[in-house]
C-alpha cells in the first residue's frame, strides 16, 4: 500500500481524516496517512470473521508485526513497509491500537455507557495522541488532545451504533437513556478540551478537527437508536464547507 493507496482508502472510507491529512504540513502527511490507514485496517481485522478465534488471530497478527518493526524487522507488506518508513521503530507503539480492538473479536455488546467510554479510551484516544505526535504536538497539549479524541470518538461510535447493533457490538441496553448518557459524556469531554484549548498550538489543530457530523449525532442520540439511524450522512458539500471553514479559522473546539 503506497502513500497514494493510503490516501485513496481514507478518501473512500474515512473522508474526515483524509481532509485532516490534506490540511497537515506536507512533511507530516506520510505519518498521518499511514497511521490513519493502519487504524482502518485494525478496525476491519476483528470483523473479517464471525469466528472469535480467527478474528483474534487476525488482531494478534497485527500486534506481532507492529512489534517486529520495533525490533528492526519490517515485513514486505503493502501497509507495514510505508508505515515503518514514515515512523521508524516508533510504529511498534501502535500495537496498543490493535490491543484495543480485541474485544470486538467476541462480538459482544457493551454493558453500558461506561464500557463504551472505556473502549473509546483504548482506541480513539491513543490514535488522537499519535496523530498529534505526527505534528510534533507538545506534551502539555496531551490532556486537551485526549479529551477531544474521547469526545469525538464517542460521537463517532454513536453515529455507527445502528450498524454496530446489527454486528453484536452495540449495547445490551440500547435505550434512549443509555444512548443519551453516552452523548452527555461526549459533550463533557469536548467541553474539557475546549477549556484547555490554549494549551494546544495551532500546528496541532488539524488532528482535533471533528468534521461536519458531530453536533447532529449528539443532538439525535437522546432520542434513541431510531433517530441515529435516520440521520443522513453529511454530504460532500457539507464536509467541504466544514473543512474550508476550519482551514480559515483553525477553530477545532466545540
């Protein structure tokens, strides 16, 4: 997978993060493109089989190949090779992103809002922090980055909930009350990030950009899963409009 292939995968399957890559400095793009392409592959890995053992083996394969990069052993692989070139041995740390996906292998719903928050902290938060690292984000900015990543991650999870419910990865109790509590937690984390915004340099702003769909999702969530299922996907025009407004203002907080 060349950088061009990474870009095409993101353009098709993760357009908001593709837009983030376009806004980042050219020197940082190889790191962001390969990191986000890896995230796509790790999200797919446990869903490639309905057999938990096979799904677990696929996730473990990624864990081991990422750890190999840290030992200087780079597989001749379409994604791992450009990832190692962009990140060097630091890519071994991305094994934590694969570890966070292990619970998906069992196809078991979350037992409540706290379980969803823990899942997002294990997946979306490290991803956000690694993305900030690609832009040389300072350590002082990491609390704001973590809070923003958790808030956006919860919103993204809610947007996907109708599909996740069908895969067995949603909630045991998909009541409006439970879904509303997840949305409330997302708003709290986004508010924490907003309060810490002065700790975040402008150069890191692209990886904190939430895209066009966050507010409609959080507004719909307390009405229940049917309201989330009825939400239209943000149009290409809305995506471009939101991205253009961000490019002018660099206002990432909500």
